[in-house]
């Protein structure tokens, strides 16, 4: 069957039917003009065309199929002529109908599961091992890397596989060692509930590294990892109304330090965000990000008619985070590191004996998630791998 085209009465829609290979597709006038092959490709960064340069009453005057049967020729009301290959139009048809590419698949984990493990010597830049590291973080939210060299530079070298280290008020790399006068809980020997870092930033830390240079003495200092996506999905099933509140209502997160301290600038940060971020609307919208840190919340300014329900929903989430059902516990040894999605995988630790001699030493740094996902897509291109047709999850959105 040969391809056919037809035009709506007002010239604002072009219908293209290529026969049994595809269903007939409707293309909007502005959308079509924006994709005109006479313009540089959208991926080039060289386009100077603006929709403001075409008339508001732009219309398709006539259209037809050339003699080859493979090219759609469009004559526009402003005199421009576009020529589209039918195969190109059909490849773009899903976007023309408002359908976004699917998200990358995730595998949820609970306390019964084991973390994916990769050896450090497999992570040569540009290699399949490099790809597998980034792909595993995208899929599972956290990867354990073993066999790192026993030197501080191993932190930065591992981070370079992800992208450029983000410089924050903690500096490029935060050395977490026990201090006699701790100014943050991480520098004490007390336990910490699982949390996401930097919720008080408009854009929290993205993909982070916790690199162990020296473990604590005794049996304490065990790392806790919780899949925030798994917690959210469990809550969605058990209490859809609570899940909805944690998606819809933004709460304040704060960090205030009036004076600079060792490894820390003075700051006064406030950001609003929901605990759960989803992609789209509806009861089954996929989760894309988590923002959860009880020690960093401000005073809730929630409408009185929902504040009680919100606290119950927040409590239900926190209860799950603290439950062994969702916690993986693992004692990091020297030369091991967690590479984790800070906007999905919550992290904490058990307390340990006083360690002010500096036996426990963890190095923390982070890379923006868009850099990591960009590098993952490039490695898929380089190695000709599946998955380029999927969207990576954008993380926790600001309120």
C-alpha cells in the first residue's frame, strides 16, 4: 500500500498514512515545522530558528508524496517548503502524539537482598566495566566497589568515572573522621538513621561515593543502606493516600551554620521539596526521586486540615526506613566504597566506640546526576548497547 497524506480543513494538522506498517499519524503544524529537515538537527546545538519567526496562522497549504513514495512534500502558507522522509516521520510519531520514551528499569532491594559488587580493577575508563558501574547505579541505586588502592587519591579517581566532583560548603571531598567536638553528627561516633544528603539544596547531591580508608575499631560503624524507591512503593500499596500526600506536599529542609568550621563554610540554606517525586500524574506514576532527612527538616508549614494526615504519612515512611525489613547492613572495610544514587538510596550507620584517634575514616564526595547519566548514555553509544531509547530518572524535584 502506498503512503497517503491529508490536511485538516484549517491546515493545522497533517495526516500521514504509510499503510500497514504503521497506524495513520496526525502531525501538528508547528511541531512539523520545528522538525523541518532544512534546519540543523536538534542534537547539533547549532539551530538559530525560533517559532517566533513563523506566523501565528501558519498552515499547510498542500502536501503530497513524491514519485518514490518515500518523501512527504509540504507547502506552507508562508512560502516555505519542507521535505520529510516518511521513515523519519514514523520514527518521530510517538513524540508527535505526546508519548515520552519509557524510563530506565529499576530493580528494588530490601533487607533480604545483596548489593551488586564490582572489582575496582574492572573500572578502566571507557570500558564495559565502566559502563556496568554506571548502569548498575542507575538500576539498583547503589554498587559496592572493592579493591580500591589504599590511598586518598582513590576517591577522586573513582569519582572521575562518574564526572566532575561537585564543590560544596564541605569542599570537594569531605573527610569523615571522629572529632572530639563534632559539628555534624557524621563526625561523632553516634548512629545515624538512613537519610539522603543535602535535602536543603534546591538540587541535592546526585551520585555520591562513600570510600572507606579505615574502618572503626570494634563491631560498630556498620553502614545501613535503604532503597527509598522500595519504601515508597511499599507505602503506595499499603496506603495510597499517604503516598499521595508525600508526593504532593512540599516541606522545608534547612541547614544553618553561623560560623565557618573545619571543612565547612558558614551557610543558611532552605529548600522545599516533597519526600517522593514521581514522573507524571496518576496512581501508578513511577518514582524518580526521594528527599528524606529527618535531622534536616524545618518547621512544617502545612495546611491545618491535612497536617495530621501528613504526619501520619511521614511517620509511615520513616517507620519503614528504620525497619530491618528494608535495611541492608554492611561493614565497609578499607579499600571499599559505596557508589550510590543519593536521591534514591538512603544511607546511615550504627554507632561505634569512641574513635577520636582517627581509626575510622570515610571520604565522601558527589557528582551531579546529569553528568553521570550523560556518561552512561555515551558509553552505550560507544559500545553499541541497548537502552538509548529510555529516559534516566531525574531525581528529587524542588518544591
